[in-house]
C-alpha cells in the first residue's frame, strides 16, 4: 500500500477513521470498547489532543479531535493504536482467538494506516459531528443519537441547534 501523504495546514481539528484488522468486530464486546475509551482518555489527559467527538463501532472508530501538542496527527494515531494493541494482546486476546490477528506470523490488531480529513470550516465540523452521532443509529446500535454508550459528543447541544 502506498504511503499516505499528510498535508500540513493551520487547522488542528481532524476527522479520523481507522479499522480493526479484517474488520473483526472486537468492539461489539463492551469490555473491549470500554478499554479503548480509557486509551483515548489517557492520551487526552496527557494533553495530546482534545476529543470533540468519537464513536466506537464494532469494527472501526471515528474521532473528531483537535491536536494540542506539537506532534502530528500520524504520531498521535500511531500511539493510540499501538498502546491499545498492547493492552488488547495482554488483557483481552482470549475474547477473540489470536489466530484471527496473525499476519505472516505477527500479531496485527489494526488495518494499516488511517483516513483523516482536516476540518477547514464550521460547516464541515458539524457535518462530521452529525455523522459521528448518527453512525450508531444508521447501524441499528441505538434508536436515537446520543443513546449509544460508545458515542461521545462534547457539543451535542450545539449540534441539536444546527440540525
């Protein structure tokens, strides 16, 4: 797979998506999703970013995040994925058999890379925010936006005023 080109800009808010290897629905188990939320919060408390919103779907994750450190988005996502893979392998691997994560004799929890959109306007910000909160509804994981346990939106009231 070719290396993705990262475009530098003055904007620091990103919509990020990444997936579990082979789209295995590991986050369908609440214990796994809760551990992943702890990893997200760990890096937020460490002041790497501010989470504006996230949704943890059964086999992938969407984040709306604002970088607050001098590291790039690639380094931040790499660290999140790497740390959670460590925790998963150490504490949760018995939930889904390890053979499903073996690639050429090596453990791989995540699909390679991630997709990101740099948010360049308030309108675009609210489009992505709306996408995140409606994703569980669209998939049948909740009836109303905001009801899904693994969906967070810091500006849910602002979003409701814009819908």
